[in-house]
C-alpha cells in the first residue's frame, strides 16, 4: 500500500513531527504527540491528517490511535529547511556546502 508523509504540529509543546500513513486510511483517529503525549482528535482523509476535529465522546466512531516515533520530533517546520525561494539550494544545502567545502 502506498504511504503519504504528513507534517503535524502539536499545539501544546509546539513541536513538529512527521506521520507516515497509509493512503487508504479514512475516519476519526487520535493522534498522540510523541514529545509531550498530548492527544489530537482529527479526521483523516486518504491518509492525510485534516484540520477537522471531533469530540472525545462515545457517540464518535474511533478507528485507532496513531503514535508517531519520538525521533520524528523537531522544533521547526520542514518549510524552514528551504530558503525564501523554496529551491533545493536552500538552507540545509548551503550548510552542507559550508561544512564540506564543496
């Protein structure tokens, strides 16, 4: 099954983390922050976490819990890895060039 990587930010600890999910996932899921453990109640559509929230009660059908790996946590968004032009020659590429002398 194909998978899609979704970046998600915890609103409590303000850390970003990646979640690899099967594209066939649809429904309501509890997504646990791997850093602080905060639970996010989100709808998932075609393997992508949406902004749609659902209440924590027995009337909602819950499919399962999603717990990403702690190693996926970071303090910045993936978008900041690129420079303002969003080209591959962005920030991390420049750091690599400086470190290797390339």
